[in-house]
C-alpha cells in the first residue's frame, strides 16, 4: 500500500516516479492547501469556494435555526476533486502511522501483507460510512417510515447527506491515483481501475437523478456486508491457528447474501411501487425531475442486474473455495498407500538382517500377539 510518508535514506531525482511515490502525500497536501489559501483571498475566494464549500443551495434561511437544503449539480464535481485530495492524504497517514506499525509486529508474508493493508484501509472506510449512513437514515426517519423513501420526490438534501455523497464519490475517485502510488502490477491495473470507475458511475447516476434516499439505504446495506467481509480478511491474515477463519468467512458470506436480497427488496418497493404513485410522463431536467417510467424502470433493471451479478460472483467464489478445501484434505487412499509403504520398508529392512535376527523378531511378534 501507500508508503507516502515513509522517509528513506535514498534521494531519488526530483519529479521522478520514485520521488512522486515516496512524497505523494506531501505533494497532494500542498495542492489542497492552494485551494484553502485561495478561499482566504478576496480575488480568488469565489473560485476556491466552488471546490471547498458545498454548492447548489436551494434555501436561503434568514435565521440560524433554519436548515440549509441542497440539490445535486454540476459544480459538485469540483468538490469531489478537492475532497479526493484530502482522502489521499488521510489514506497515506493512516497507512504510515497505523497499518505499517501493526504489520511490523505481525511479521506477515508479502501476500498476507497486501491483503492486510487493503482490507485495513477499506474496513475503516466502510465502518465510517455505515455509521454516517445509519445516522442519516435515523435523522431522515427512513427506517420507521419506509414511505419516506419515495415521498416528496425530488426531495432536497440536508448538508450532512450531501457531504456524505461527496465523500463517497471522492473515495472512488481517489482509488485511481492510488493504483499508481501503490505500484500495482500492469496485469492487475485495468481490473482495479474498472472497479473504481464502476463505483464512481453507480453512485453518481442515482445521485444526480435525485434518487438520494434510496441510494443511502443501498450504500448502507452494501457497506455493512463489505465491512464484515474485510474484517474476516483481516482475521484470516492474523489467525495463524485458523480458529476463527471459518466462522468469520461463513458470517461474511451470509451477510453479503442478505445484503443483496435486501437491496433487491428495497429497490422493488421504491422504484416499482412507491415512485409509481407520483410519476409523470414528461422529463424535466431543469427542475431535477427524473421520475418517468423509462428512467425509473431502467434504474430498477440496472440495480437488479447488478445484485444478481454480485450474487453470482459470491456463489462462484464459494464453490471455488470449497474445491480448494477439498483438494487440501488427505484422501483415505493416500493413507493406505503410506501404511503399505511403511510395512514394505519394514519388511525390506528385516530381510537385510541375518536369519537368526529375523527368527528372533518373528518370535517377539508372536509373543506380543499372544499377550
């Protein structure tokens, strides 16, 4: 993983690949500081505020007690870019001061170290996302009142909800430069880059189409399953005796399957039943109204295909894992062959002895049998 803050005795040439990788956290933090300083200057403040402050405010409260409400818009990509820089810096700090210190004490192999670093980073992100998303669900009262998932469409967002989506998009965006900082192999680069781009697209489409309440619930379900999965991965790297490995893997698999089914149920209720009660036939992009049959059913079909694809991958992974476990189990034939080889070896050794010793061995065995 990222070693951005680690100081080494080597001094690579400035602007070389090794220099950028070793010092990428400092470089990115300097770029972020340019925007922070720019917001303090009167001339550059309007431009810098687009990157730091949340845009597309739909309310202008006269008192401090009134709540600010926001809508998605094109300027949000500037905030996504800025906060992706912050995520890169936080990623490097957490890697250097937490994960690296723990991994040194564990003395892991290279393969286990890569899994430990990757799962450690993702487990922390998913834990914070679950707590943050669950807090939004409780504040917006989605859990006791499920009808709020489709009522008041297109509903504006509070500050905490919009910042939550900005951070989700920023984290997916920051994974692309992290592939370079982590020195990912060329054969693995395209797969991981496609995974990051897919996460960016799958979050941005419902966000900009204002299906935000449904998106929060789907992200919380997905993050809970991924959190348990990466915790089980961490347990596998640490658990040398494999006492908790099977139990953690079983729990992670069950929760991932439940999360997929829960996402299907919530999506069908919201997109097929709930939003159909207030749908219109005409698209109104200016007002942010996308609740028309074509878009709504297309989104539902996309979610169902995605969940079925994830279930298929989950089942195929479990089948391959079970085959590997069976391959490592010793077969009874191999045991009998070993016993036969031992007996033959013993008989061969006795045949090398003189006749007197062979007779004495036979008499001793007969005495042991009679006893």
